[in-house]
């Protein structure tokens, strides 16, 4: 996998907090996630039900997070009717499933593992699968993550997160000395 960000996940705004400075390197930590407004607005459409849920969760490394989930109803296969509205009882059931899945996924892992679940949208896919018996859903995302409470700063933990860090330094190029002098002479002649 390349280190370059992919276009498909460009709508996620990930906030980072500078925890420590080591020379010219800044060690950062995850401090929240949000969706861009244009992505959120593009998801909301007519003729479907929007279902939202949020839950406060404590990770194994004592971060207190608030996760916000969003999902939309989808037309069933072979459906004739143009709309796909869910009943209030179905919405309640779906919302409770969303809360259960989010709390289970987040409380069983640490912050680093949880952040790695946000990008491929593992939690959203699991919610879609679990709620398909109640009402089929589409575009299920963890749309926002807030950090409510963080544990006391520990440099050891931060270095553990940045353990696979290696300095990205460019290579030194060899330039012939006579071409540099010739270029400087041409610049001086052009200036006069």
C-alpha cells in the first residue's frame, strides 16, 4: 500500500495533536475525525430515511471517545415503490444495533487499532450486514469522532505508536564544479 492518500478517502478530515517535538520531527497523535460538509450533503437525498446514532466509548488505553454514525435506508431488490422509508420501530432497532456494534468495536481495542478501522470503514460495513434483516442500509459511515478525555501524556506510549517511524531523507546529488561556475558566469553576463 502506498503512503499517498487515496482520492476515495479524501472526504475524511483527521485532526492530529502535536504531542512532542524531537529536533525537526513532530510526534502527533489522533485527536478526532470529521467528514467534509460536501460529502455529508451529497449523501443526504430524498425518498430515504436518514438514521443517526452516537455513543460514548472507552478504549483499552483509556481514551474516552464519542462516535457518531450515519446511515441511510436502501430500496430492496425488486421493489416497485420509489421511496424506502423505515418505520419508527425499525429506526429504533437499527439505532440500537448501531450503538451496540460501535461500542463493541471501540471498547475491545486501543486508539491506534480503532483509527485503522475508520479508513477502510470496517465498522460501517459490519453495521450494514447486521441491520440488513431489519431494513437494508447503504452509505453507513462513522462520520465523526470526538475525543472527550485522554489519558495523561506518556512519552513511552507515544513512541510505541511511532515505533515504525523512519526518517525520510533525500539523497545528496553530485554536481560537477565546472558547470556551476559556467552557470554563474552566464547569470552575471545576463545581469550586465
